[in-house]
């Protein structure tokens, strides 16, 4: 529905108010969705969906449970780690919640975990999708700003680790008295690890191809898709029906993303012809706005948008405006990306939309009201703390991209 709103409102501005010809608008819209870099999005999504359909989600979960399940709150920690892995790879927070939550939530319920807490934790862990590479959010940010996707990928790694540590601290604090999962025998761990190695190698193949310069991000995504199919058939877990389901899921997710990209491009057209970014840059520099104040004000806008929008439309509505101002204020674009991702995470757990909370509630068979209630105030405070950390310490975002060049 959102792309219809963007299409109607955008056409009213560019056609009605600016009196631009339909042919020019159509060409600009077509150009916005045919950027070579954006081809990586459906390819990454496909690779993730194939791994899910081939049962690799269960294998990854088993490895994480073997590693940390016997610690205090270990099952919840395992869910956070598995959610981050699959959320980034399959390009869909909701798909990761369904794939991992379906496996983990019944196990955690048996161990006495509160279902509203578990669902709220799954919702927050899904926010790692915007940070852990290969992330669709990073690809879209790079497509808008021209920042190399290798730098944007690298920028999300350390912030993702910080966010994961904060989630683990909350889990240990809240779940200290939960029943521990039995410690896995070494032979069991090695057996589970052997079965999961092909899935665990997928990010290594993707990022290794990009950072060694052998593959472009789009080529790396294509290789990941071929690898996922190869692994699925070799393990005898992927059937042709499951492959067809992965293709359908990829088509549904990708079409939604590209529909938003196409219609949100109307904003870029309007900004270009009204010179709004240039005007805002002049205003921001004339009043002496500081980088921190700008990022904070932008964060407030992102949070408000995030209460009723998802990541892709938020990026297309804000980054064309924010990026030129950030450059004028000498803010590194990768820092802008990470700060925006942090505030998007706050918006995504704030009603009225809360799609992650509603999906997690459905998987846990719990009322959405109780899940949303479990998000406040603990997880809100954690997300605010994380946003302040990445805002006031830009090196967290820029150190690794600057290191790799």
C-alpha cells in the first residue's frame, strides 16, 4: 500500500505542482530501479531464501545452541545470533523472525521463557538486518549516495557487534534464573558444525569476493545464490518444490522493495527541480548547526517515520535530503548510515506499525498487545542507548571502512 501512497502523492507534486512531463518522470523512475548495484538485492534475498528452504536455518540454530545454550540465558542468546545471521542474509526481518522463531520459540517456551519477552527479543534482534552485511539497507544507501558498498558493508560490522552485546546483556539480566540447556557433547557440536559449514561459509564467500576485489557486490550475490542451490541439493534437503517456494518468496519480497524504490524516486525528482537540498545546506550552515545536532534532529525525523514505515521507504525519503547536508558538515556518509539505521530500529519497535512485533507475536501465538508491552521500557531504553553510542562515537562506524580503504 505504501508504494501507492508514494505514487499518488509524488505524481501530484511532480506532475501537478512542478508541471513536469510524464515521459521524463517515467524515464527517471525506470532509471531508479535499473541501477546495476540494486540487482544484488534480489540475488541476496534468493540466496537466503534457498538456505531457509533447504533446512539450513535449523542447522545454524543447532550450532549456536551447542555453543552458548548451556550458559545463563544461552537459548535466548542463540536466537539473537541466529536471527542476526539469517536476517542479514535473506534480506527480510520478517522472514528471519518466521524461520528462526518457528524453531527457537517452542524450545524457549519449554525452558520457561516468557513468550512476550521472547517475541520482543526476536523483534529487536531482527533490527540487526540493517547492519550485518550483506544488508539490503546498505546496498540501497550506497545506490542513493554513491558511497562504495564495500565501505557501507564494513561500517555496519562493529555497530552490529555493539548492538548484539547490548541484547546479550539484557538477556543475561532477564534470564539469569532460566533453566539452562544441557551442555552439548564435543562430538555433537562437531557433527552439527560440519552440517552447518556450507551455510556459515556463505557470508565468507560473499564478503571475501567483494573485499579481495575478485567480485563486485552484484557478482558476489549471484555466486551466493548458485552456492546456496549447490549446497541445498548436495545435502539432499532442497527439493524442486522448495526451490520454487524460494523463488516465489524472492519475487514477492523483491517486488515490494522495487515498487517502493520506483515510486519514492518521485521525491528525488522533486528535490532536483526545487533545489531543496541546496537550500537546506545553505540554511544549516548559516545557523551554524553542529554535526551532532544535525544527526540528532535527523534521528528524530527517522523515528517518527519508522513508526509507520519500513527501512526502504525511510531511506529513500530521508537520505536524498540528509546526505548533501552531511557532506557539507563534513560528516562521513558511513556514519550517517549507521546512525540512521539505529534510529530506524527505534521506530520499528514503536507503535502503530511494529510489523516485527506483530510477526513475532503470530509465530509465538501470543497477543500482539503483550508483545508490544514487553518492548517497553527495557528494549526502548536499550535502543536509545545504542543510538547515542553510535551518534557520539563516529569511530565505531568509520574505523573499519577507513582501515580497509
